[in-house]
């Protein structure tokens, strides 16, 4: 059993009608739906949002979270530094972190990467094709060699992140750009997966291949016991 | 269920009394014992040796092998290139490969690494201490922060291998050397783990931590389905 | 002063009129021209071809070569294993190796990578755009953020190579594919750069950005003294 | 010409007699001496300390700094976050950063790594031997295969940093520990080198091999022009 917490900024859906129509219960509910759809995976799913106390992530919730999934877009700066520090600490202890789309600019991701995490973008509704460049990676399990998303916001290189430990997906965009769309990192004992697809008005998380990637990513990012880590003075 | 094939040169044990006393049924039998000792792991273990036809590795055996464990020492050159090519091809398709101790000089490892795989050594029976440098890695699951092997053959740097994808263990030797003792690689869809400990007269594979590492390595190296790989001309 | 040897199969140009017209003196001469064009770089350029004795690469030539540039396409199998072993050994000692386009299937590259080096391709003359994904890399020095090659042969993922140490370029193709087009590796003390662009009938090596990349790659791949490597028995 | 700024906390030397005796002009002066000793390298050296305004690192100084060398120990927390942000930004733009010994806990290094950077230590004055594990790396140029520091403070694994892009040195300690002592990273366009040796009372920076490593590291970390990085909206 994997305890998954899906965090969503949850502002767009309440403030913009166009977003609310696509995600009437919030993007977190749609992501939860994509993840629940596989009966072979035993997930306990919880959601948390920005406007809850502690952004829904008090210490005891993070403590029992195996994998945290993060969506944010327009209110990154409103996330309290104290909560960011707690997320970082839990990742270093082994909690998995899945960072989606515009959360490339979220505080937890930027703090764990140490870079600006900046990129190029264009909101043109063009076609994206994701290619698997690491077909042996567990996050690519059962995913097609390539798959198309018909209408997307473009994200383009350069993507200012550390060279990924493993690069799983590279995106091709109709307008002439490429992007490293699936990037794996380890920080401390924790596993981090950045996955580009997602949008507040295009229903990306209903795509079958995207759902498969998300479910694989939760499996991959789940903590392993590992070996003890003791720091400080030795006798 | 994981289908594991343990390959052993199986010459030392028959030719040298000192080796035969430590490993009366061959090192492969001792390794098999270390791997079988965990009831939670469902392994189907097969062994193969140099002097069998096809070195015990005809195509149908490799075809049904999930993870191949390789031990060799004095007769690397007698392994037929045709069998080496078959092993390489199966690794690229997803078969795991665990390379032990003096098999750093085995043909399959050298071919998959592309380097000389050379190192320094001294047979002095000194103490080795292995440190986990990647405590979040599944191969380190349940392994102590460090553990000692009281009598070993020293292997020292430089170790002429490609920079590992993940470095899990670094050894300290009483005589003043260090060694990258647990190195993870991916080649094609296959996972490769080089693990330094082992010897033809010191009973290394009876050590509890070593056994744990081997069992973890078999899990880690087991194939995942992944994504299709199609090569060649596209329409 | 860098001693550069440009190796060319040199068959196409003599056998096919269409190729001979684009490269009347052989592709090696065109590559040499692209490299000579920078007065700030002090290169001593030599060429070698398949049909010379020892393929133009006897031990003394390799011994004094700092960087070897390799082009081959239809006659990979005719390269003698002995010469391949010599090239590999020299790379491990520190000689740089630049592998161009269809030389992904050359024996030296396959031996140093340990994988099949296979890929997808389509000869359609479509447009390619190369994006710099590692703008801090010396091979990208002075290269535009992206640049176009108007008519190319497409190479697509999956590209069966080890995960590069550094990925410098990713190509976008008009027909919908992507490719890791600039891949850096270290093997032993030697530096290896695979660069995708090139073709036997499209005049790719006359492009200004391609020339810049080649000149940067020669600089980057040039040997450094490094630290001694001693292998074998220690007292 | 490389513009090098050596930053030193500069408290120990003024507050503790034992430290002041070893470093009468501050550790920064000793490091500067080690770097100046090579007539082939054209360095413009500047120093900066904690108690100067802006810690000696106002924007215009950072702007003209090619490589920043950082020493700190007991007052990491007194470094202003604003200066840390400026250092991080300059690294992402291409400035090199050399992080020495106890500066593993400095704010700039922790921010760029995204991890705790914690480790084990023991102040016992025991012997350290550094082994070159990447003999082809430019930072190891002209450095012995291994070299000893007779009296050191021990730093031991696990070292909570991201897996280095290249691991150049591994230390062996008399007391039984190992440590990844020379770690290379790229962040944005900038190069970062963490080097373990150093101490406030042992005269580590007067060692010849250590000096050679520092000089090589300055060369390696110097900015390259690279390719433009443009972020934000594309038309």
C-alpha cells in the first residue's frame, strides 16, 4: 500500500470558468481519478490544497505520505517557506515527489534542484509527441514508443535543471521545439520525477498513456527502506 | 518469480584443494545458497558452468533467464565469443547481469563496458570495510551503514570502468586503498551490477550483509517490461 | 597544437556519382576544411581511409593522434578487428574520438559503447532543428540556441546507447521525431563525442553552426595529461 | 586571465590563537598563495570576508568574478540570504564555484545542491589518503595516483549530496572511513567543485598536491561562453 498525497494550488478552477469546466472538482480530483483507475495498484489517496491550514500539509500528513504529487501554477509564492522546508526534508528522508507541468516553478522543486528551473513556453494549443528515450525505465512500463497529445501548451529548451539522473521522455512540438519531458532525480533517499504534460484547460490527465506514466511514477517514487543514514560526530 | 541463472567457471574448485575445501560443490552452489535463504523472494535458480556444452548457456536457457550471475577467474578467455554475444544481446533486451569479484575481467562485462576493466590488487588477506554511499538505493535495502569482511583480496583504484550510473558501495582496505565496490549500469533495457566482494578461498558469500546485497541485486536487476524498442527504417 | 586524424570509409564518393559530386575529394576533405577554417585553433590535420594499408591507422599514426574523427557508412564490417582494438586502446589512454552520423554503427563506437547503437531512420530530406540543451557545455560555445538544417536524413529514438555523461544537443525533425544528437562520453582517459548531423549527399558539413560544433568538439576531446593509471599487482 | 575571488569567513583566525598561528593572514591568504604559485596560470586574485560590507561580495564584484572559492566554518548562518541568492544566480550564469572542506555546510553550496550536505566527522588528526578515481579528469592533471595528508579531520560517508556528475577523488582514512572528496557538478552554465581537504589548524593548503588540485579546479571551473539561454514566452 502506497500513501499518496496529491497537492493542488486549487485556484484556477475556482476563479476561471474555463478551468472550472474542465476540472469541476479540481485538477487534484482528476489526477486522483487517473491514479485510481488501476486495480493492481494499492493506493491510499489523500488530497491537499493551498488554502487549507498548513496548505493541507501539516507534519503528520507529510510523515505518513509515501509519494507527494505537486500541481501549482499562479500562486507558487504563496506557499510558506516552512512547508517547503518540510517537504524538502521528507524527500531527503525518502518520500517520493512527482512534479507536474507548471510546478517546474514551484518552491519545493526549485529548492531541491538548486537551479532556476526556467524554460521557454508558448500557449498555442499545438500538438505534442512524447518519445520514450529510455525504454528500459520502469516509468515507461507499458507505455507506447511514442504518443501524441493533440492540444498542448509548448514548453521548450533550454530547461534550467541539473542534468537528470535518467531522462525518460523527450517531447517534440509541432511548432519546432523539443523538451526533456520526463526527468528522474534522486535527492537524499527520495526520488523525484518531473513530468511535463498537464494544463489547466486541456484535459491532459485523461489521456491513457499519461495516466499510465503517472501510475508508474508513483510506483517508482515509492520509498525503499535503504540503509541507515547517520550524520554528525563519530567516536 | 524470477528465473536466475548462476554461471561459474568451476575450475578452481576442482583443481585446487584449498578452493575445493571452501566450496565443495562449487562457488555457484554457495551463491545459490545465499540467494535461496530468503523465503520472501521467489526465485527459480539454475546453474551453468564453463565445461558444459555451450558453457551451459544455450539460447533457450538465456531466453528464459531473468537475471544472470557471473563468476569467473582464471579461464575468461575460454568463454566462446558466440556465447558472449548472446549474453550481451540478452542484456540489451532486458536480462539483468550481476558480475562478481574477479569477473570484472570476464568477457561479457568487458564487452558491455567498452573499457579494460583493469584495477590494482593485492592478495594479502587484509580487512575490507564496505560503506554504503547511496543509502536510498534498493540494493542497499536493509544493509548496515558499513560492514566488515575480515579477510579479503584487495582491489584498488583506478578501476577502468565507465562512471557508474549509480555508485552504491565504496570499499576501504586496511592496507590503504579504496575501491568503487558496487556499481550500477543500464545497457539497453538491461541492468548490470558489479559487486566486488568474493574470493575463491575466503568464504565471502556466507557473510550476512553480502547475502543481503546479492538478494537485493537480483530484485533490482530483474527485467521490467518497459516500452517497445523498434529499430530500423520508418515509413 | 592538436594532432587530428580524420578517418573516412571513402567508398561512396568513388562509387556513386551523386556522392562524388557533393564531395569530390571525399567527405574527409570537406570535414578537414570545416575544421581548418578557424585561425585561432592550431590543428595538424591528417586523413586516413579504409583502403589504405592498416586503413591508414598503423600504430605510429594512432600513437601521435590526439583526436580521431570517424566517418563510415556502408563498409563498417570491413574494418579489421585489430585496428578497432588499437583505436579502443588509444581512446582508453586519452585519445579523443568524434563519431559522425552513420558511424553510430561503426565498430569502434559500438565496441566502446557496449550496446547495439541502433536507431530509427528515414531518408526523406526533411528539415532538422538542433536545440542546445546544455548551454554551458564547451561544445556549444558560440553556437546558436537552435539551428536548422534544411534537408536531412532523419534519425529517431530510441537510440540504443548508454545514457550520455552529458547530452548537448537534441534534434527536432519535421516528420515528428526527436533524437539525442550530441552525446558526450568518457571511456578510460578518452573523450568521445557522437554528433548526428552529416550525410553523403546533403552538404551538412558546410553549415556554419555544424563547423563550429566540430571545432569545439576537437578542443573538448583533446587529451589532458590527467593522473597516472597503474594497473595490476600492488606490493 | 581568470578573475578569482577567494571568500573566507575569517573569524577563526582572529578569535583562536591556534588558528591564527597557522594562518596569520587568514586562510584566504594561504589559499591565494597556493594558487599564485604557478606562473603559467594568469590569475587576478581578490579576497572577500564575512565582516566586510555585503560580505565583500557586492553585485559588481560578483559580476566580474570568474571563479569564486568559498571557505566557511562556524558562521554559515550569518551569511545574508540576499548574497547567497546573488552567488547562486551568478553560478547559473556561468561563474565557477569551488567549495572547500567545512563549506559543505555553507549556504551557497546547500542551496545549489538542494540536499542537507550532511556527513560524519571525527577530529582525530589521523592520516588521509586521496585516490584519483577519474584519472582522465582535468582536475587530476599532474596529480599523483594517490597522495597522503598526514594529519586531518576525518569526513565520512554518507555524504548527503546529489550523485556527482563526475567523482574525481575518494579519500581513505586511517580510522576506517571513506569519503567522496572531489565532486564535480554543473548547475546552469556554472561549474561547481567540492574539495574536502582543508582545516583551520592543519596546514593542508601548503601541500603540493592539494595546491595542484586547486589550480586545476580554477581552470576547470572558469566560464565558457556557451550558447545563449533565453527563457520565457516564445512567439
